[in-house]
C-alpha cells in the first residue's frame, strides 16, 4: 500500500478539480524556457505564485508608464536624434506587448469563460414603424 502525503493528496485533488473545471487557470507574466505560456491552476489569488505574478505585472505596468512619459519628452523635442526616437519606439512596443499580456490575463479572470452554445440567430423586425437593425 502506498502512503500519500497531505501535499500529494492536495495536488491530486487540485488536478482533479481542474479536470472538472472547478479551478481557474491564470496566465502568468512569464514563459517557459521554450517560450510557452505558464499557467497557474488555483482557486485563490492570495497564494505565493499569484502574489509574485501580481508583483511582476505591477512592475511591468509601472515601467510602461515611466517609459511613456520619457517617450513623450523625446517626441516633444524637435531636435531629438532619429536613433533616440527609434529606441523609444522599440521600448514602447515591448511595454505595450507586456501591458496587453497583463490586460488579457486580468481580463480572463474577470468573466467566466464563454459558453460553447451557438448564439440565437438575429430576427428581423416585422413592425413597419421601427427600423431594422
């Protein structure tokens, strides 16, 4: 007979809950070594990894705000060198990519996943007094 630790039992329960859709998956703000997204299966937002991910997201958004202010200063300077403009644009693209990932991750935690049912077809209005949409 195999003896399982409480940790192993909790891990197995978490995996079973995830398989039955009782747990939400959070997209973490980092990837694996082969650039695949990292997911966290959890029912809580107060765990260590969730707090770490929240911190990374906050740092990325703060860096984007700082860079935006700096880029605006460069754009406001008509004598700014082209190389400085290109560098700012490249960094802004990187920060925008990070901000979009944060928004997507946070947005997926706000609403339940969409249902797989097919939408009801639109119906035409038969009332001659109202315009058809």
